[in-house]
C-alpha cells in the first residue's frame, strides 16, 4: 500500500508519539511500587513500542522520542498520581481512532487501532491506586469545608466587619471543624465492616483536606484590610479549588467535569449568600458592632 507524502509525515508524527508513550509507561513502571501496576505499565510500554515499530515499516524513518514529555509526565504522576496521569494521557488520544481509520484498508493500522481503543483501556482499568480508594474521604472533607466554611466566613464578614477578627474566628472554627470531621470519618469508616479503607488513613485524608481548604479560604482576611475585598477573593479561591478538584476527580474517575463543578459551585455559593444575609440580619437586629 502506497502513501502520499502528507500521509507519510502524519505517520512519522504518530510513530514519534507511540515511541514517546512507550518511554512514558516505562518511566511510570520504574516509579510504581505496586508489582501488579508495574506489570501493567511494562505491558503498555511494550505495546506502544510495537506500534512504533509497525509504523516504522511504512515510514522508514528513525524518530526521536519527546524526552521532555516523558520527564514531565513522570513528575506529574508523582504529584497527582498515576491514575490521573494515565487517564489524562488517554483523554488526549481521542483523535487516534480517527487517525487510524484513515487507513481502513491496512491491516496493521486496524490492529493498532483496535489495541489502542480496547486493550489499553482494559489494562488501564486494572490500575489500583491507594489515593483513589480514599477519594470519598477527600470529597467529604472538601465538600464540607467549601460549603460550611464559605458560608461561615460570609456570615462573619458582616457580623464582625473586621478582617483580623474574621481570620481569627474563622481559623479557630475551621481547625475545630477539621478535627471533628476527621474524628467522624474515623468512626464512620471503622463501623463499615466491608470497607477496604483504613480508619486512621481515612480520617487523615478528610482532616487534612478540610484544614488545607480552611487555610486557603482564611488567607484573604489575613492579607487584605477590606472585609468586602477579602470576601470576594475568598469566593474566587473557593471557585478555583472547586474547579481544580473536580477536574482531577473527573479525569481520574472518568466522570463529567461540568456537572460536578456546577453542582458544587452552586451549593457552596448558595450557602455563602444565605449566610451573608444572616450575618447582616443579626448585626442589624442585635445592634452589636465588632
């Protein structure tokens, strides 16, 4: 089967991608400590390299892998986890099927296409990562911190009308709530006989997530002198946290980002708005000035 010059150039580009991904999976295998996951990555690496070799038969080209991408992906996996990294890689490969479908008369291309879209997905589903097992604990800590704490700070803003006092009150409230949430998650997980989560680890994930969110949301009231400006920045930070977390969750779990983001944002901001009005009402009717 003969190819046009344009098709050859596209095959060379794809050959480079396949070779690069082979080295990416090899790097992930070196990082991974779980023997089962390591075997999955080595299998994927071998598969991608075989794809590159098949393409080489048609291009007759020696290509160099994108080593920067290999190092970047390895670093990303250390920070965000292997499941997120691999699924993000796969989400960017949606055009692969369309690419190989341009060569439907070529058996080699169709075999690569089948492996890319079926075999790899099955292998990736075999990846077992501890942090995803505790995702429910992280969700609990984050949801509660965003909903409860944005509401609390919004209420404090007009009730207290003093950024330093709001920061102090908010910090005390947030730390106490983080300890409470961690304790509740410990007891809840311990009571679940079929749970694969360790109660102590589950409580730590929940508590640290809650506390980290509290520290971020309180920071504008420490830095800024205007309570309204601090409130606006706090709400923006809350929106950023919601977006970042839900992007991670959507990629790692293969769920809809837009739906989860909209749901959490609406809930958090609705509670913040109601709390703001309650703070204003209490300050007006009690006549107490901070």
